[in-house]
C-alpha cells in the first residue's frame, strides 16, 4: 500500500503580500484640467541706425625741413615741396636689461589729413600747408622755442639761496596775522601772472586760411604781419598755402644756435586760438641749426656759458639778436619779485692792429678779444673799463670794482689791469695788493688822467664797534717801465684826513 501524498502549504501571509503592497501604494492624484501655457513671443530685433560717418578730421601734422626746396616760388602751389607728410617716427630703442619698455611713439600725425612743412632759417620761416576739408576754414599754427625756468622767489638767506614764501605760518610755526597772509598771497598771485606773461612771449600763434597768413594778437584777433607774405591755391576739398615769416614775427628764443622748435597745429574751429596743453605740442628738430647775425659766434658762446648760482634765464628775439633779456630779482624786493632787464650782447671798446676788444655778456660781464670777427679769447671782467691807454705797444685796460659783501657787510674794492697785445694775447699787469680790504663805507678810488698812478683810499673795516678806530690808508699803484708792471705802495693818512674819510 503506497504512502499517502503530502501537500506543502504556503503561509497565508505570503499569499496575501501582493494585495497588501497594492493597498499600501499611494493613490495617484486626481486628474485636473491642464491650462495651456502661452509661448513667449520672439523678441523683435530693431536694427540700429547706421553710425554717422565720422566728420572731417581736425588733425594737422607738422614737420621741419633743412632748407627750402629748389625752384621754390611763392605761388601757393606746393608741388615743389614733395610730400608734406612727416616721416614715420623712429622705433624706440630696445630697453636695457632690467629697464621697463619705452612707451610707444605716437603715430597720430601719420593719420592727419592736413599737413604743414616748415623751414626755419636765418631769414625767418618759410612754410607750405596742404589743408583737407576738415581744415577748409583754416588752421591755427603755433611756434615756440621753450621758456627757460625762472628762479624761485622768496627771501634771501645769508650765505646764498632763497627761502620759499610761506603765507600761513612764521618760522616758529605760529600763524601769521591775517593782513600779512593776505599780502603774501597777493605777492604769489603777482608772481603767477608774471610767469604766465613771461612764458607767453616764447610762443607765437598764426592763422592760415583762404585769406593767407595772419598773426594773432593778445585779444585773439588776426592781424597782418609786417614783412610776411602768403599765396593760396585750391578750391573745395583741398587748399594749399605757401608763406614766409620774417624773424621779427618769431617768438623769443633761449638757445643759440636754435636746434629744435615746438609746434602745434589744429583746424581753426573757434574764433580764438586754443590754449593747448603741453602734451598737445610736438618738438621737432631743426635739421641744420640756425644762427642769427651779427655776432652769431658770440651769441652761441653766451648761451653755452654756465649759469651762475641762482639761475640767470636769458633770451633774445631773433629779429633783434643783439639785445638780450635777463630775468633777475627786482631791486628792493628782497627776493620776492622778478623783473626783466635789457642787456647788450656785445659792444666794441677799442682796437689794436686787427684785434678788436669789446664788452661781452656771458651771463656775467666779460671781455671778448676778436681778430677779424673770430674769437681769440674771453676774459671775465667787472664791466666797462674805467680807463684805456696805449702804453709799451700794448692796450692797457683799467677796471675798478666796488661792492658790498653781504657775508660781513663790509665793502670790497679792487683794481685790475689787463694788457692786450697786437697778437690778441693778454696779461695781468697788477702786482699784489697791500691791505686791499675789506673796507668801511668811505672807501673810494682815485686815478691820474694817464693812469700811470691810481689807487684806493679809505678806512679798513673792523669786525666790531669796540676798540680803536683804524687809521685811513691809501694804496697807490704806479707804472714801472722796467718791469712793465704796476707796483703798489701804501701809507697811512693823517688823522684829519682819516676823520674826513670816515
């Protein structure tokens, strides 16, 4: 009998698991009506209006040339000048190791549609201009040579130098009285006005247009220039001008010879010339430095002479080159104001053979010895000689100088004798002085008509007011024909003369 079949039962919980899982699943959300979402409209692209075409350029390039072109005729036709466009600027030098790179050279002039070329010469300026439509109403042209720096104003200090003005406090730091501050600020304002007027004289503005060439006065209006000539040619879109300027129309110069010029050129879009910033000007070299006669060699020597302590700004106008202007401290100002003084460059004094001797200003008084106009030598001097005589086949020149020494507030007094030979050589003829200063205020010079006897008479200076008053003395130099020199001797003056001298 077979064994009964046994059937395995699954637990009821396992059989019911799918139903529990379905029951536990979250019910889906109820269906809702879906709103239609509107599609945003495409942005409307509005075409920008075309950029306005740039107006005519006001830029004007400037360049210098060594000489006027061959076949030059003042007729307004610039064909003989060739291209008026300046050459491209040179590439900057390569910086050395450790140095920063040099800034790139401006090439804006290369893009200018209008151009000016000019030649500076001993006769003045000759120029040619080619003006594009942006400059059809004309251009401003500025010429300048650069003003030398002025000395500072302030109060003279003992031993030299100038203490700058302080309008707020005294040397102890205490506030100055209101009236003193006001006066000080007025002094500074006057100095600023002096500087502005001074610097303006080293610049001249001109206008080039269909009417030719005109100078610009202080009121900004054009004026004819005596001796200037101009010719204009062209029509719409292109205007060419040729012009010449005399030396009298040039600004003041502070170098000799002149080897560079400061230039500014722009379209004339206003009734008055602009006041360009320093960076708007361009410096151009003069290919062949320019000198002005007469005595160009002496003028070059004067401007190459070293400046004494304290600065001595010096200038001249090329149309009047023998007249120098020197800026110094105004007399009686104590260092708080400057003023110009006129000074001749050279003035002949005497001759010996073919040698000429004259006064020369080398930022200080001097003598020039010339042979047939060429410089043989120069000698520092005290100014004009007190006397000149011919002796021993030479020219003897006598100089006396007296001035107050600010270090000890005593008088200095000196004689000097120079002999000029026919060869142009010179020698000093005065033997050493005896007790030659310092002196009290009563010191004076004396000399005979023929200058075979001359000297100094006065009371030697004493350091303090205590003690015995020094006796007045007299120092006399006499010509010694044996040695060809002037030998000194001295003697004490009688008391009565000493009192009279004091």
